[in-house]
């Protein structure tokens, strides 16, 4: 059986990118929350916020470092497996990616280093400032990356010269409405991840305090806070760390979900306008109409509309998502396919870039089962995450969590919900663009597009790609084990795992300390 290099290359890029993206929202969301916790410590001098800052800061560092390691591979893939794509987009991508490296990543890394080793060395206001600079750097970095990705979804600010796009308006690229919508949507999704992370971990530690008999519940149902003097860090301040972290995380998660819903609606309306086939596939909308499909049966994997049937629909909702009203019909797959074929052809062009793939039939419909369920997984798991946050606020109104192991496990498992929602959203976004690696912009730059078949490196063989696919998957699998073990170790250790000075009797933790304390926190 002959292997398809494009298919293998897409699997390789997809696996490494999705894995790397698991680190990104936690870095963006948790970093902001750690900065808020340290800000609250700076303003109140309350030891609760110092402990929370150091504990969640340590988890933030583990995740950040793993994100850097896994992200480095992405840069090389553009040159190794996707060189034709790099040549096509190079003039456009050069500016945002250079800005990401020179302005954002260096800013983020430099100030994060100052924050790690600045405990007790920098003044408290300066130390807080460098953390905020690191967090802002990561948010700026995300913006430039999304600018580049959004240009692939909706090219702007260029003109076609000798078959390649040449940037003529950098501001148009940076202010692309697709980029603004995707960026805000991504940030709210990242903040939701950070909020759920705090909720799950804090719930776990509050449950452990109940299980160990440190905290009890009085006749009025309210918590009676205790302490375990023989165990470092298991005192009354420890209780306040977890209850405050849980409630801060829950409120953050609910606000973030509201932001995700609002920005997602804006983004969906843009997608209906810019990539109608993607959204028709996501809705299982084979025919024109106004109905939103809640449930579709048949065989969406076949991409054959005759084998797909919508059995549960909400009238008018699809029109509202697309146009903002309840009556305007939205074009379905059967209407859009002839339009795409007339505009962009029915076969791969006879061009040297396509090699043996020239003349192959083009299927303009994305894989329906991926877009349909990816869209619903994004929404569904986002609702689950927000629901758990709301439940956490309600349950802890009297000061603690129930002494229920299965509820604790559910809260920990719910940490994965926003991760899944974020990943499903990106899979939907990228898979829904096919068969284009750079989607056309019919309203402005209809000639600026590139089929995925043309993007692969011409000299790379299927065997090379298969070897790198297997190798990277194994390496990334190993890194996943390392990260999960580190996170599990320090989460179980609680605040004392990030603050070994708590083991010293009658010593109050401060942000001043000796070199050993700094290294213990960092490593």
C-alpha cells in the first residue's frame, strides 16, 4: 500500500500541535491567576495569598517549561515537512512570527526568569511587576501566533506577485477581524482552563482535610476549621488557601465561559461569512435552511448527504448563529459545493508544485463527522466546565466540600473539560478549512489561496515522515508522562511542596529568604 506523504505530514503536525496546545491555555490562564494572587498578597500582606502564589506558581513553571520544549518542534516542521507552504506564506508570516520571538517570547522568558530568582532579591513591587510582564508577554506571544493562523483562515493585506502573496499592509494583517475574534475567544478559553485548574486542585485538598479529620462540619452545616501541627503546612492558613483558591477559580471559570460564549458567537458569524462550507459541515446542514441540528444520525463519516439525517433540530437557531436573525436561510453543503467547484475547479491544478497529485479530484467538504462533533465537543465540554465551577460555588457556600470521594474525583476530572473544549475547537477550526491550507478570501483576495496538497515538502518521502511521526509521538508521550508525574507530585504535596520553609517550626513564610529557598521554589 502506497503511503500518502500529505496525510502522514498532517497527522504529524496535528499530533505535535494539539499536544503543545495543551500547555498553552494553562500557561495563559494560570499565569494570569498567579499574578492576581501575588497582587492580592502585595496589597494585603496576607500569608494566604503568598502560599497560593508559590504553590500555583510552581505548577505554572512546570507547565511553562514543558510548553517551551514541545513548541520548539513546531518551528522546524515548517521547514522540514511543509517547505512549499513556508515559501508561499513566508513574506506574510515573517513579520508576526519575528515579533512573537523578539518582542513577546524574549519578554516573557526574561521576566519569568527574574520572577523565579527574584524572591528576596527584588523589592516586592518590582518582583510583582516582572511577573505581570511575563504574563503580558505570553498574551502578546499568543496574539502574534493567532494573527499568523488567522491569515491562513482569511488572507488580508497582501497582493499576489508571481503566484505568491506579498504583504502590502501589515496593519491589515495585525487587525484582521478573524484574528481579533479568534484571539479573544482563545484567551477566554485559556482563562477557563486556569479557573477549572484552581477549582479541581483546591477541591482535592479540601476533601483531604475532611478525610483526615482536620476540618469537620458543625450542626449548622458550616465548616469547623482545624489544624494538624505535626504536618508542615496543614494549619488553618492552609484551609484558607484552598477555599479562597476554589472560589477565585470558580468565579473566574464562570466569567470566562460567558466570554467564550460571546466571542464564540462573533467568531461563528465570521466563519459563516468567510468559510461557509466549514460551518455547513459543522451543523450537518446538507440543505439550505434555518434549523440548528442538535442531533444528526446516519453516517457523517461518509461525507455523503444522502446518508445523513437531522432528527432533532431547533428552528431559527442556525440563522441566528449565522446572521443574527431567525429567518434568513443558510446555505447548505449541496448548495455550496457547486459554487466552490465553479470558483476553484474540480481537480488539483496542473502545476509543478502538486507533482503527481495534479489532476486529482478535489473534495471541498471537510470531514463532517470531525467538524460536526468537534463543534459540539467544544461547546459541550465548555458548559461542563462552567457547570462544575457554578456547582463548586454553591457547595462551598458553608465553607468546605462534601466528604465524598466520587465528587472529589469528579472535580479533578473536570479539570480536563476546558482542555478538551479548547482542543476540539482548534481541531474543528483547522480540519474545517480543508482542502485549503490557506483558505481563499472571496470578498477581497480570491486568488490568494493554497491547497494542502501543494504545501508538503517535495523531497520528503513517506518513509521519512512516518519515521518522524512515530519518533515525535513517542518523545511527546514520554514528555507527557514526565509532566503528569511532576504535576501530580507537587499537587499532592500541597503548599509545603513549594514552600519547604513551612517545615521549620514557628517560622512565618515571607518573600524574602536565602538561595536555597529560591532554588527549592524554582526546581
